[in-house]
């Protein structure tokens, strides 16, 4: 079965710091990859997705992710985080299998 | 308004009772999913369905059952066999990508969740 690993359980950053959250998947075939965000008290919502084409994918709110096939990775990045980015972030693959999530806390 | 509706938001049951969680979508999506969300464990897939009258077990299906008699509806029953049923349950749906078979869907849309407490 497909699986997803997120390396960081809890990340704490100051505002304006750069962010990179790791995501690795185990599946040898064609992959669809997703990053979702869950703000406190809200639904999960899509940040960005990769189906094919340019491996650098841009999403909402200044987030981007890079698909590196050779590393089975799809890391999420943001150059400068804001307090409002405090949330839980989930990586998912193909048939909607999710990683354990990374909780991001941004200190003002 | 298009979306996914889970009801109720909070549910309390006595140990040993079966309980059914409702999930309805009006997005005309083919695929529907049930997840369990526990702190530190992310979203774990319980069951999913790619088409009406068909569904597959996810990673933690034991103690749960589902049905998919209508495209819009995918109810989840938490049975008395589930050893640790107290959790937050999320339902999602997704559209099939054009030209793809066997599970390649677009992004998932989520309901607001049901928090089940068994006492």
C-alpha cells in the first residue's frame, strides 16, 4: 500500500523565517501529490497539488512544493512565514492516504 | 451551496452500541472517503468508495462498516467491535480525473467532522 511520511511533528518558527516541511512517499508508479492545511477550528483545505508537468508547484498563500521523483519527496516551502500560517499541514498521495501531519507554530 | 455535510457535529454513545455517522455531498463527486483523526497520527483511512455500490477497506477498517447505495451518501457505522471508537471522524469526497481509472482523483473536499465520544 502507498504510504506517506512527514518528518517533522512540530515546527516552531518566528515570523519572517523560511519554512520547509518534509514529505516522502512510498509508491513506485504514477503519483498525485497534495498538501493540505488545517487552521485551528477549520476544515482541511487544499494548499497545492501536483499531477504532472513542472515539478515546482505553486499554491495559495505563497506556499510552493517541489516534486523530486528520485527522492520520492514533495517538500512544502514558504520563504517567509506569518503568524497566520500557524496550522497543521498534511501531505497526501494518490488515493488520499495522508501523513501524520506537521504542526506549525509561528511566533509573532 | 455545494459541499460535504457531516452530522452530527458531536455524538455521544454508550459502550457496546453501534452508531452511524452521516456524510452527504452535493458536489457530484464519484469518490468518497472516511478518516479517523487522532492527535499525532494524522488522518488514517478507514474506508473509501470510488463508485456507487462499491467500497474498499482502508488501513484501519476493523470495527467499522460502510455502505454506498447513493452517489451522494456514504454513511459510516462504528460497531461495538471497534476497540477505541472515541475520535474525530472526517468524511471527504473527490472527483475522478478525466481519463484516469482506478483511484486517480482530484483533490479531496472535507466535511466539518464528527467528534464521537463513547462512554
